[in-house]
C-alpha cells in the first residue's frame, strides 16, 4: 500500500517518518484496537459466534447472546441464517500446541 504526503502528494514508503520532498511529518496510523474475529474454543455455547463478536468488540458476551436470541425471534429466522454464515465464515481458534512432557510424574 502506497503512502502519499498530505501536503505535496509525493509518494514514499510505509516506514518513512517525513516526506522527502517537502519535509512534512507523516501521521502515524494507529492500529485498530481489539482482538481479531476468531471463534474461541473455550467458553462457547453452540459455535462460539456470539463469544467471538463479544471478544472482538470488548462487549459483554451475555448481552450479545440476548441480542442474538431476540433477533432470532423477531427477524423470522434471518438472524439464524446470519448465525450459520458467521459459524462458517469466522475462523476457529487454532488448537493449542502440546507442551513439554512433565518430568517426575
């Protein structure tokens, strides 16, 4: 992705801190806060979709689950189709790697 100066329009690499043409400071792009949208293996009830949405947005998982159930009833099943699509589309958390074998057990 190319980055351009907001003052003169000169292109420069992503690692640049100042424009080589006019000397203007390059604004720092802040990363988006939160976790990636991944269905965790621990703590999920059905497929982990509500838990994934809650963790990615730093919301309470109980509130997300209540909203999901209300949407299921009031949307004539459209929320159920969206839940299934999210179940298929949101990747699952990778399995934990096995640790070293404890000695003396």
